[in-house]
C-alpha cells in the first residue's frame, strides 16, 4: 500500500498547486490513498464546504484538521463528513471525529488527527494518553499537529511499532529527519503546500511590519512561489517499508 500525505495546504495558492500537481504524482507514484492537512486551506484559516469539495475533487481521500479547526463557522456544516478528521484529543462533546477509515480495492487505512499541547493555547486532552487508548488493526497513519519538535519526537517513540506512520504538521517548515522506527515511518514536519514567497503562508510585508512596529494587522494569505510538500509512505501488513519526500514547485501561480 502507498499513502500520499500532503503537508498543510495554505490558502488559494496551496489549493492550486495541489490541484495542478496531483495528476502527475498519481501517474508516477500511484498512491492508494491520499490524505492532506487542510486546516489552513480556506484563506489561510479553517475549512469550508466549497474548499473541502475542491480538495476532494482534486483527489484527496481524507482531510485532517488542527488548531484552526473551528475558525470558520461553516465547518459545522461538514464536520460530520467521515472524510474530515479533527484532532482526536479535542475534549469530549466536540463535534466530529478524530479518526476515520478509508477502504479501496480490498485495502484499508485508518487516518488519525492528533494535536500537541506544548506552546499551543487550546483546551486539549493529553495526546499521549488519548491515542494510547486507541486500538489499530492494519495500516494507520497519524497526523500529529504540534508546535514543539520535542513533543513530536516523543510521540515517535511512544507510537513506534503501534502505527504505520506519524507525520508532523503545523510549523509549515519541512524537516529532514525521515526514518522508520520499528515499522513506523516518521517525519517531524511535512512542510507546507502553499506560497513560499511569504512568512509560513502569510503576506511577508504584513509580518515584517508587525515585527518591526509591533502594530497588529490582519493576516492575509500570500500567493507567490507556490510549492507542494508531501511524503509517500509504503506500507506492508501494517508496517512501513519506505518513506520519501515529494516536492513540487510552481513558481508562477
């Protein structure tokens, strides 16, 4: 089984580079399932029905969320869609679900969204204890949406041998530490699919002014130098046998 995981899709630029890149990736890599983190896909914050439909139409089988899950009220219209996965360790009573199952041609993949707590100001249950209570049968991939590299690496050791892959998201900066530990593929952060002529997706001039003056400003998604960052994980009998980076640059968007 091959699973394509696409890092944080940011705004219109991210959606466009994803849509343009996937046909060639599908042709060359032939993934069985495609999962994308979509918590920044609608204007840089949140997810809407229209944007979700666009990503599904482009070829995504499941969309994971993170700390911006509730930023748009429209999410409540689609949060019960089995293909949309919010963090598993949101407190009890939150709508939606933290894991889902994908099936195709006799193959099954469990997709889990999980969120870290270090440096993230959100009411969250412990990600370690939450996922430690889960049972997995066969292939399972975890999107660990977290800020601290230490928390992500700790999760690697906690889940090693228990899931097929742990792919980090949230910081938008791709790391160079792919490895397989006891049958579990790991990468601290997959990186961003979006505009790199920016500061992690936001118009760089807005961010520079904020750093220079401290004056608040409304963030706006940038558009230039769109790139796709993804990883392809190969899984056999629930255990990862390979992981590789996939990066596509579309300079003119």
